[in-house]
């Protein structure tokens, strides 16, 4: 008999089916055993007769052949799509036995401390609610791709080993590259720009490596960036693009997985017109409404981000707020100064539900100006030879931005820690296994 997916059993009441999946929970009632089986499509209750349930354990991999029955009215489970049916079976084949689990995985939530959740990652990812985080993440990627393709962008895959650092600063992993100096890229920035004269519009979903010196709930050492870059655009075009793509992408997720967002008890997207504030305007609001004077700082503090998002939701019914015009000295070398006020830059961050999820800027597209900007920051243009070549031979006005995939997932689902939004998070303390403390 061919395998039937669990969700498709709904259409097969009265028929014999074969389902294959994992034992989620097991309840023995004498010769009868109730087991919940999970496959990629969903979960179903199986009533196993003939004493066949003895010896079964959670996470055993099984195939079960049996009849799909309607459940008695008083036993219907309204919380799952297959809640009106169950399978009665006396035939079970165990494909793979699971070792005894270190903790109970049968509850609706997996109540574990974060270190345990990550120490047993290959196991904890199987829990339906944890799995749902990554279904949402996959939909974020799908929504992003759709929005970019719709705008005529070409998808590119770029290297993650490079001859120079991309974002500056000390947060860079060095690589011994056949005895030469090389770096893990902090972002796909330089390559996406280099490809503008080739394709005009590009996007990439790229690994980025940040040697973060501290442990926070919003930073990873290896992160995934969703990057766009557009040629022949100005600052206003870029602001429109980044906001439109964000709303489209998250609306797509909301429409694809409404039940998961409900399960995580998060509210629907507030999509009022997104307020745009210069950094100094945002800091003025923080000062007036929240009584903190950060008006001379070069960026918003984490608490400022929380508060300005609160303000955007209350006053504009928007889960997003765009902050522009950060000081030039706070931004990477490729950022274009504002011609009206060159101390400030044509840069922007997008904040979503209390945290920055995106950064970007109009870029310097003039070859000489770019080489000078590299020098001004104490770097050597020689280290950027391939990059500068793209500008030397003609570069249109251009700009772009980057969304942080894990941050977006965390904020959309209201997770406490960004590590929950990464399949296999890397941080100062962990590369799959916990790193031993340095002496
Ligand atoms: P930036 O460094 O701000 O900009 O990164 C863009 C977005 O990526 C996410 N992000 C991170 N997420 C988790 N852990 C980290 N350590 C981490 N670092 C960044 C954030 C952030 O908003 N090249 C520019 C983008 C551009 O100008 O196009 C850049 O990398 O959500």
C-alpha cells in the first residue's frame, strides 16, 4: 500500500491507509494504546489494538496500516485539523527505534531552558512548536524572494571568504587562507554592489559572520542576511523599496501560516503608513515623550528602539518605523553623505516591533570619493582592488539594504532570544557544542 500523508487522511474516512511518521506521545489503556503520530503534514491519533503498542517509545519511526474512522462527538479535538478522525490499526512496523528521550517532548510547548534546548538541538527541532518557528522562517525567505523577483532582481550567491573586511570594525573572523590573510565576510555588501553594473538589480540570501564580543538576545556570530541592491535609484526610491518589501514579505507569511502566528499569540501586522524620522527627530521624540536625553548619540539605544516603536504603533498604527540620516562617522565607508548636510548620511534603519531589522544606504558611486572614504577610515584601497574596479569602470547611482533573517523571525513570533530563531546558532559560547571556557 502507498503511503498517505496524515493531513490527507481527512478525505479518507472509512478507507484503509498507510501512514508513516514519528511517535509523538503514547498513552496505554490495557490492550489498547493511543499514540499521536507526526509527519511533515501534521499529527493524527492512532488507536492501536492487539497489544501492539507495547514497547513503543516517543520518536520511534513507524509505518502504520489501518482504517480511518470518525471520532465520537465527545472525543473530537478542535485544536488540530485531523481532530475529527483517528486511525484504528493492529498493524505497525517500526522502521527505526529511538533511544529513551532525555526529557518529555509530548507537551504542546517544550518547556526547556535555552542551553538544554540547544544542547539537544537535533532532537528539540522535532517538537511541533519549535518546527513551526522554522516553517515561518522558510516563509519569510519565500516572501522575500517573491518580493525581489517581482521587482526584477537577479538572485546571486556570493563568496563568504574575502580579502578585506566589509563593514569595518573589529568584529571579523580571520582565516588562515593558504598562509595568506583573509576574512569571513561580515555581509555580502561588497559583492552585491560589484554586481550592480552587471545586473542593475540583485538580491541574495547570504551567511554573514560577526565576531560579536558579547552575548545578547539579538546577536549571533553567524547570521543570515537578506540583501537587495538597486542601480539607478535615489534615496526616496530606496526608502519606498525597503518598506514595501518588508510589508509584502511579512504579509505573505501572515497569509501562509495564520494558525502558527495564532499559536504564538502574536497580533496581526499593524500596517499603517510607516513613519519616517531622521535620527535626530527620533531622539527628540524619545526626549519629549520618554524623558531620556540621547540627542547627541550616534545611534538609538536598544531602549530607544523599543520606545520609538511603541510611539509608531500608538500614533501611526504601524509595527514599523524607518530611521534615516545617521551621522557619517557611525556608518561604513561605502555610505553616501547627505549633500545638504554632509555630517549626516543617506542611510536608514528599519525597526520592527522594538528592534532594528534592517540597515542600508544610498552608496558612494564615485570611484575617487569611494577610494578616499576607504582611506579616511584608515584602510588601504589596495585591499579593495576588485571592489574598486567595479566603480572605476562606471557605476550608476545605487543603494540597497539588508534584513536580518533571524531577527525578523524572532520579532515576528515574539521569541525571547534570537538563538531560538536559528536552527544551529553560533555565538561566543557555542559551535554546535558548548565551547570550553578559555583558561
Ligand atoms: P548591518 O550590519 O546593520 O548592515 O546588518 C543588517 C541587518 O542584519 C542583522 N544583523 C544581525 N543579526 C543577528 N546577529 C548579528 N550579529 C547581526 N548583525 C546584523 C540586523 C541588521 O539590521 N551591509 C549592511 C547592509 C547594507 O547596507 O545593505 C549591513 O550588513 O537585522
